[in-house]
C-alpha cells in the first residue's frame, strides 16, 4: 500500500461559490420506510404481536436500511469525486452534521430526563415522599423506594447490572477507540496513509467488539439477572438507554468502515476530508454519551 495520496482519486477543483443541487432521490423515502418497519418489528417482537412476524419485519427493516445506506453513500461519494462539491457545499455539510448531532443530544437528553424523573420524583413519590404518604401506606405498603428499583410494586423482582465486568470493559474499549480515531485523524492531516488506515481499522474493530460484548451483557441480564425490558421502570430505562446507544455505535462503526474503504481508495487529502471528520464527530459524541450512561445507569 502506498504511503502517499493518489491525486487521480481526488475530486476536481470547482468554483468555491458554486452550489450543487442534487437530483430528486428516493433514498430518504426508503430510509423512512425502513425505520418504520424497524419500529414496527421491534414493537411486535417485544409485545409478541402480529402472529409472531415481528422478527421478520424487523429484519426486513434492517435490510432496507442497509440498502439505503449503501445506495445513498454511493451517490454522495460519486458526486464528491466528480468534483460537484464546492467550499460552500462543505460549509453546508458541516452545518448539517452539527445540527444532526445536536438532535442526537436532544434525543438522549429526553431519555436521561426520563431516568432522572424516575429516580428523583416518581419512585420517591410512590414510596410516600412529599405529601403522598397514603400511596405507600394504602396501595403498596411493602414498597421500598430505592434505585435501582429491583422490586416493583407489582412484585416483579430482578437484579441490577453493576459497573464491574462487561460495562467497564466496554467503557475502556470506547475510550480506547476515541484515542485510536484521534491518532488516525492526526495521521490524515500529516499525510501518513499507512498509519491512518491502521488506526482507523482498529477503531472500527473496537466498535465491533463493543457491540458484541453488549450482546453478551444482554444475554447475561436476561438469563441470570432476570433483567428484562418488561422488568419495571429500571428494566425499561436500562434497555432503552443502552440499546439505543448500541444502535448508534453500530451506525458509527458502519460510517467509519465506509470511510476506511475510501481511505484505501485514496479519496481524502490532508485539507479535504469532511467525510472523515463527520464520522469522527459522531464517534466522539457516541463515546461521551456512553460515559454518561456508565455513570448514571451503572454506577449511581
């Protein structure tokens, strides 16, 4: 593998003030259909609805989503390498990615808000806090208002997932992946091709290990801790927060894998590599979210 960038693979220079308007695309519609099928299939699988067809609907949605990603990325890469993107377009991409990450902050902020509401208001209220003493005395006299709520008012009993073990290993893995991604970014800016491809690949592999260990953690939770999605509000918040984060890690790993493939093709230069930066922004955001999860879900 060459250690220098292949100029023939770089996009042509365009007028910095030009703004390319792409043709109408069906990929957003396909993506919307895929997300709908994923939501429908996941709900039907968890709720055992639609005559047991939930898993097939879910897999169909995932397949369509992957098809959409492949097709859309292919079109964007073709446009970029065809010299259709200008400096103005680059600014638009950066603004778009910034707003997208902001929307993701709000997304996880809603789930963290629900977690804090349960811990600080709802559970103490059920235990008779404030002016609600009759709830504990009349409705659930044996209810213990403690978090994590391992014994719900209806008698569901489970065990909490502690921070030691797989959660700690995954924390170390994600922190390490942020370091390897930063090293790859520095290598890109310094025109070090082999170092870039190596550390970017390591980052993708670490993301894959994280997702695998999270699956092992879920199996352990279901079979040994009786910690399930239906295990009261603790099970709900645990799987919603960690599950959605796992989906984001998976998507981030896919993005970085595509960037790695483009690196092998020589598509980036030290001055022009927004696709790499967008993937890096997203990955570092996912890492920060996990640190918050590790503290508020596993430790506190």
